[in-house]
């Protein structure tokens, strides 16, 4: 349950960061293009976090084990696509935060508030998590490719190629 408490707190903080970015429309020392792009990406991140927290809460309270056993392949594909979508959105968020940081004037009073630092913190966490997931997918892909030769149909395919070659005199 602690994980969901942290996720709910994260949702609240992301919402405050989103409100902070909306208020920056009236700030003259901020580049509005990057702020608008970052605001839209922040809203997308907030939506993904709310969605994943809701799915997690549903799994805790309803425990749909039979549904997983029945539709396991669809569930795995959904989780994989959700993770890929999350990596893409997190990478875009890091990119937009970098441009926001680069264009923000250091002595701007209307932009120097605590949500700015939370946005920087989120970008740092998203950087590490995106690198971690890319490495994890790379390792899983490497292991999957290496284990293809050990699958039963790979042996049948090899024996078919050998018998096929022998019948044609190769």
C-alpha cells in the first residue's frame, strides 16, 4: 500500500507542477513555446501516472488472477506497449525540461518557485528510469534472441533443413 501512497503523492505533485506551468503564461521572462510544450508533456505524464496507479489499485482490490491466466499474452503485450509509451513520454519530458531549464532566466522572480525544482527532479528520475528500461529491454531482447536456438521448433527447423539439403544433393 505504500507504493500507492507514493504514487498518489506523486500525482498531486505533478498536478501542482502542471498548475505552475499554466501560471507561467503571464511570466515575461519565460519562453512560452517551451513552457507550453512542457505543460502538455507534463499533462501526459500526469495522465500516465494516474492511469497506472488506477490499474494498480484495481489489481490490489479485485485480484483478477483468472483473467491474467486466460488472457496472459494480451496482458503482456499491453504492459510492453504501456512501458514503451512511458519511455517515449519520459524521454520527451526530459528533452522539454532541458530546453525549459536552458531558456529560463536565473533571476526570474515569477518562475523561481518550488514546482520548478520538482520538475527538474522528475526529469532526473525519468532520465534514470528511461535508461534502466532501455537497458532492461535490450537485455531481455538479447536473451530472447539467444534462446531461440533452444526452442523445440528451432530443432525441427534445423533437422528439416538438413534433410531438405540431403534430398537435393547439397
